[in-house]
């Protein structure tokens, strides 16, 4: 009886976490380069009262065992690596990745962060930085008198300067690829950090044989959150929470019946 | 004391155990690949082996116990996720997984790639192909055909091992949506097809679970009334009123 109470409570806690995750996905449905997370559940341990196939008598065995499960636990919030839609902005410093790669961003603490958000700006030194002011790694610096910035699909950044007709190459954007991008650690501000689960990054130039994908200049990658899907998930979470609370109520009422026995 | 008192008491204990299973089913209604369990009650004849004096004894001495719980092997619905490493299994098949405790079977096809490049479950256990764990080159789109053949970078990376359980098998739940059966009950599945980009939701039926919940609750209530009646009407009369009359 007490088992049922705790089992139902585990279900309610899990659905609450599910709703927290759905809320975060929905809140970030307009965040550039955001990748939605999905909460996965798994069933907990089982108590075996009668093992299947154990001897019922000397001649016969029990056809089925008696196993009582002890609830549910949330296991992972895995990022879903589907491509978001492209939003054509026309801004030369808006870059979208078509493929599985990540931009490398140098964080203030010297660590390298990884991002799918390609909304770059220039800082006072002409370096390409994210909205938070963190530079691309390796850094790309645009000369102050550049009139036209072009980023090729292979990451080559070229500018044209007044008085010259030929374009000058100022750098190449490098990207990183992970064997298990679902295992990256989200730290906010569209930044992911490498973990032992994600594996070490494979670094290369876009469009190469590593499978990093290509860069699309003048586009931004929208978040890959499907609002309809999240709403459906939300309804499922809510109803599941409700049915678990129904179990708590039933267990409570059954306990009450037992307590009334002595009256 | 009347055997009816103990019969009602046993029935109450059985119903509380049944509630635990219903609670577990409902708690796992969002667990992908989960299979719900159903409980079966069995009756035990107290003093069996001795000749029964009357038909009445059959009823009064029959105790309702929670006999066993079995897995409901019905498929859950396949939900589209468009995630390339999500596999839904259409048919009775299970994926074979190499766990630390031996080979287990699962219907939870929400897979990942480990840092070693192996195709793993959410618990990090490698999924078995026909020739052992499957390694997938990184950063390439993975395509999985209906028969379980995995293609990456234009080359075949492996073929998923799909098995089914024989009809007489009683799969045991190991937790983490893993199930196990004795090796003799495992056969290769020919009827199952893999659907990439889909995941199988839990097969818990909320309607029947709530009905089971209500019936367990009401059965317990009924047993309580029976207990009270035996206690107040019959035993009290026997223990207190009859001595007073004499």
C-alpha cells in the first residue's frame, strides 16, 4: 500500500519534471539555434515475490512470476539534433549551419563553447563575436574599411576593401562535430560544453569530408522546437500527472478503510 | 475464529498488492517501450487434501491470493519524432541489448551513439546487431531500413538483431524497460519491421488502469464490510451475547 503511494509519487515527480522541460522548450521556441530537449523515462526496480519458473510443487512450475514495479524515474534530457528552419535575414553576419556541426566560441574563462546560433556581430576591434561578446575561435577580424563581407559555404571569410577590386581573405571559420551531440552540456546563452558523453570534438572546415555541414550566409537557424508537438506532450504530461494523483487518492482511501477496521 | 475473517483479510492484502502494480503501470504511462503488468488472483483451498464435508466449506475455505503478474505484450502506439536514432518496432520484436548482467531485450528504441561510436540505449548499453555491437561513423546521416539494416556513409554498418519471445514465455521486467526470458524462449523475429524516426510509447491503457484501480478499491471496501460484519455481528454475538444468555 505504501509502495503504491510512493510509486504514484514517483510518477507525479517525473511528470512535473517533464512539464518543466516542455516549458523550457516552449520558452525557447524563438531562440536562434536552440535545440529542444526530450525527457526520457524508464521503469525502476521490481520486487520479485514469486520468480517466474520457480517450482510450484515438485512436479510443476509457476507459469508466471509475481513482480511488482516500484515506479518511474526520469533518465535523460537528450537534445534533439534535427535541423531547424532557416530564416533569411539578409544580414551578412548571420550564419546558419546546414548539417551537424557547431561553431566554436571562446568563452571568457578560456574554455571553448560550442553553439549552433550564428547571429554574430562585430566588436570595437572588428572581431566577430556572439551576442554576448564572445569571439569565434579561431578569431575572425574584419578590417574597419571593409565594404562587403562574404562567408562562403566552406567557412572562408572574404572582404572587399575600397580601392581594390580583388577580395581579400581574412580567415576561415572552423567548426566542431561530436560523435554524440545529445551528450553535450547546455550552459545557457546557446552554448554547449564538451562532456565525456559527447566525446572529443572533431574540428575541421565546413563542407569537408568530416560531415560538419556547410554555412549559409544571411540566414539564421530557428530553434527546432515543434510547438504543436510540445503542446501534445504537455497534455499527455498533465493527464498522466492526474492519473497518478488518482492513485495517491485511491491508496489513501484504501488505507483509510483499513484504519476504520478497528472502529 | 471464522475462516471467513481470514479470507476477507487475505483478500484485502491481495488488493493492496494489486494497487501497487496498477500504480506502477500508471507511473510509467510516459515511459517509452514500457509493457504494463496485469495481476491475476488465485484461490487457495485451506486444508485441501481432506474430503470436503459440504459445498459450503468450498467457499468459506477458499482464500483469494495474488497469484502472479504477467506482462501485457500488446504494442504501444508508434509516435513520430523524426529523430534519426529513434526506432519504433512494428510487430512483436524486441531489440537485443548487451547489459552488464547479460543480454536483455527492449522495445525502447530511443537510441544514442556512445563516445566509442556504438549504437547504445539510453542506459548506455550497446544494442546488438547480428554480429555484435554496431559501430556508426560520426557526423553522418544514419538510415535504418525496415528490416533493421543500418546504413551510414553509403556503407552497411550492421543489421539489428530482432527477436521475439515464444508464446509460453513469461518475460521478467528488469527495470529500465529491459526484459528477459530464458534463452530457450528467444526466437529470431521475422514478422517485425523497424520504423526509423518513430518511438513506441508505453502500452499502458489509462482507461483499463483506472477501472482496475476502482475495482481494487471497491473490492477492498467490500472486504472491509465483510470483516466488520463477521466481527460485530457473528463473532461478537458468539463471544459476548451467547455467554450472557446462558
